[in-house]
C-alpha cells in the first residue's frame, strides 16, 4: 500500500482515468530508463478501475496491451495529483495530446504493485 495523506476527489480521479482508455501517446507517463529505447510511446489501455475499499484504501486495476517503464506507477501518481487538485482534468487530458513527463504527476511507489494476469 501507499499512504497518501491528502484528501482525494475519487469521482474526479475516475473521470481522469476514463480519459486514458484507448490508444494514446503515453510519453508523459514514462520515466526514461537508460537501457530502454522505445520506437514510440503509443500504447492502448483497455480498462482502468478505481475501487474504494474500507478505511479509505483505493485499488487501481489497469489493463492494456503493453506498458512503458513505470507507466502504471506514473498513471497512479498523476491520478492522485488530479484527485488532490494539483493537476486539473483539462491539463491531465492535455498530457495525451502533448506528452511531457514534467507536467505529469509523481511516480507512485511500487508498494503493493503486482502483475496480476497476462493474456495471450
């Protein structure tokens, strides 16, 4: 789990998550890794869900055909920034049109991150 000690607007986070579904340039959601060179940063997300659990815990499930380095963690960090009001919904949507890593949110820690299933 990741303790994020700020109030979050979950409904706004869900709207921001919906904007990520589909095929987009996710360059803003990728940290540069010295050994990784991508031909492009276009990826397809098929589903994102945010479920609220007891005691204020949130569970994020992100499905896609391929992911960039730290993409899921940056998506979660960016959604947290949207929910906190640090990034507007419009600015969040603009990250897909004009990818800029510095304009996205933080990279959420890997605590609790797991690869759940791979479909072939």
